[in-house]
C-alpha cells in the first residue's frame, strides 16, 4: 500500500471541500430549477429560481467562510482565555500546536459541566479551539493532551473549513426544500388544478421531480456529510496519537467522555458535528442514531488499539461503553 503523508491528506481535504461545495451547489441549482419550472411551466422562472438558489448557497458559504467560526463560538457561549487566566490549558494547547506545526489558535472555554471540545475556523491561521469546564475538571493532563491533539489535527488537516462549509450548504438545501414543500402544501404550487400551468405535461413531471428532490435531497446531502465526517474523526484520532505518542491518554479520554451522563446544553443539531465526541447522548430525546455525526466510541478505541497492536476491548468493556455515545 502506498504511504500517504499528512500533507497529502491536507491536499485531499482541500480538493474534497471544493468538490463537495460544487456538488452541493449543483444540487441546489437543480432543485431550484425543478421548483421554478415545475410550479410555473416557464423556463425563465426556472432559471430565476436557480439563480436565487445558487446565490443563497454562495452567500451563505461566504458568510460561513469568513464569520461562521465566530457564530459557532457565540452560540456556544464560549469565552476567550489567556495564559494568565488558564495557564495549564494554554500550555497544553501550545504543546499540541507546536507538535502539529500549526499557529497557536485562540482558546475558548465553555461554562458547561459536560466534558467535550471542538475546533473551528477557516484555516490554521484563523483557528480556535473551545473546551468545556467539564473537560478540564474531569480529565487528567495526558487525557487532555489526547483530546487537544485530536482537535489540532482537525486544524492541521483543514477539517475545520470543511465542517463549516458543508454544514451551511447542507442547511441551504434543507431550507430551500422545506420552503418549497410548505409552499406546495398550502396550495401555492398546485396551480395545475386550475388548468393555468404553462409547459403542459412536462411541467407537471418536473413539478413531481421537484417534490421528490425536495424530500430526498436534504437526506442524501446529510448522509454524505456524515459519512465523510466519521472518516475524518478516525483520521484525527490517529493524528492525535502521532502528536502525543500516547494512545492510552486518548483512549481513556474517549471512555470517560462516553460514560459521562452530563448533557451539553449549548450543543445542537447544527453544531454537534464539530465536537470531539457526539454531544447529543443516545438517551436524549433529540438523539437520532441514523444521523449520528461520530463513529461509535467502541470503534474509535479499537482502532487506537490496532495502532499499538493491543487486543480489542473485551466483551465487558464493550457492554459498558456500547450505546453511551
């Protein structure tokens, strides 16, 4: 097997980000044209709605690129800290930044007892990491290094840019689809019952296609996003071990966070993919296993054990951890 360097992975992540952005924009355009032409029977209207959909996606992408990280930090209640206010945390972040060869990111603390963390930003020069007070209280230094090594790996691999852009574009598809379905449900799109739809049978067919796209496009886009996100979590775990040279610290951190029953109140469906582990626990009403943003904790730990040649978790450990994340 050909060896892949982390520089290759960075380049791959950049290409994937561009390809995915273009792909989702094309899906937005197709959905927009189907909606415009299907509801009016006029090609001109279809093109106008297509332009509006593409404009929406582009505008939201640019807004996310330049200000999405600050929005995420603000909605999470994160407060920036310094060497004076959080010396140990800043030292660990600095260690991991040096090890990963990225600039020192801004560091934030979220006042929440649930242990977790995330990284955000558009590139390593404009990156931030946020850590909950629960993470600082419940993890020792080696475990904290493992978590921050994981987050700085997301920075180094440009996963933070990917997460911001994809979340916004997938949200754009959902927004447009939801608007169209509501418009249709309340009668605005069902002009064919009055015989005044232009375009004849073709427009009717396109209208049906628009309804189908409006239903399946958000789901398909979301599933693709989640599949790629899970692979990036595995990569960040492996990268953390490379940086810390201590897989045991990261393994213990994963087990501790998975077993913790505290609910991270500031997390939501829009931000859950950013966190170190899924902040929405399976026992919560808002949980949805089909749309889980992270691979199972048991799988992540067993992959770490493979790196060092250790045996997988035994049956008792699997039972204790299964279903908690």
